C-alpha cells in the first residue's frame, strides 16, 4: 500500500530560532494524532536542517531538503551535495520545484542528473512538476506533465521507483487567486498514474505516492485528499503555521 504523505515546503522562510519554534510547535500539535500509513515531512532551508532534525527527533515528523546539486563535490560555490545532506541525517530531497524551474532555469536534463545523484546516495526524491497558466488554458497540461516526468525519470529502472514520490503542482493555482478544484486534481493525478503505468506497469504505478501541490490548506484539504489518486500534499504557505499544517495533516 502506498503511503499518504503531507510535506511542508518552508521555502526561504524562517531563521534558526523561528524554524526551531515551528518544528516544535508542529510536533506538539500532532501529539496523540493517529498517523497510520501517513508520513509528515517538513523542508526547511539548508542552514536550518540540523536544527529542525534535532527539534523533531523522536517524533513522527521527518525532515527533507529543498534542493541539491548534481555533482558529488567540487568548485560549486554555494551548492550542497547529496553526500552533505545524508551526512546530516537527511533522507529525502525535493527536486524540480516550480520555483527552481522558473527562477533558476532547471530543466529535465538537469533534474535527471540530480535524481541520479540523489538515488545513488540513498536519498528519496520528491519530484515536482506541473503546468503554468498558459499551458492549462491551451489544454496542453497532460503533454507538459508527461514531458516533465519522462524527461527526468523514465531512464530509471523499475526498482528505483520505490524511492520516488511525485508531486503535481498546477503552477497556475499557486498564489494567483485561481483555484484548482478537487476534480481537476483527481483528473491530473489519474492521468499521471496511468502515464507511469504505461511505462512501468500497474504495480509500480499503484505503489508510487502522488502529492498535490496547488494551494492546499485546511479549508480544502479534506475534499482534495478524498480523491482516490491524491495521496497527500506538498504544502507551501499553510506549512508555516504549525496549527494550520497540523490541520492539513489531520485532514488526510
């Protein structure tokens, strides 16, 4: 049975003290909450990873990195490698987030290299993808998503998919005032699962968790998470308030 996952991407927010307080607040909010077959992940900035790891130690809350470089080491000022992440205790990394694609020009060729580097060091990858407003309006969202998935992940063998989590981000519904309906989310998640099945077979497709990353919050989480192919969420703004993120976790 594939896992339900609620992952919070804190992006470039919170200093050390604020990250510690948020992590401790979340742990407190989730005390006594049944999390059977459900994983809770938070993703602070690089400089706060060890602080949040310490603050969540002994709890059900896992910690992931927001990004990593594809090379093992070298003259890449400001970058962080997979080995550096694993040496801190990190076991999961987010790759391909829409902001990395938009602001830093990351494409599928680069993300394939990053994915390979992460898997080689035993890291689980949360791989993000999704269409922008113009692509949705042109009704090319399935074509766009298929290219983003296949270009970065379809060189992997089937066994590698046990360490892949997919995160669908309808970029047009993030911070724009526009909202994707639960039915739209389900439609795309079903397409994604079918697309993976066409390449790798039903068993791989049925076991991969697919998260929804389009402005999911306490007010809409229950409806979105009720859809059969939605296995959780990659949460942005709502993950920066412990009570709100806990409410999203409880919704699953």
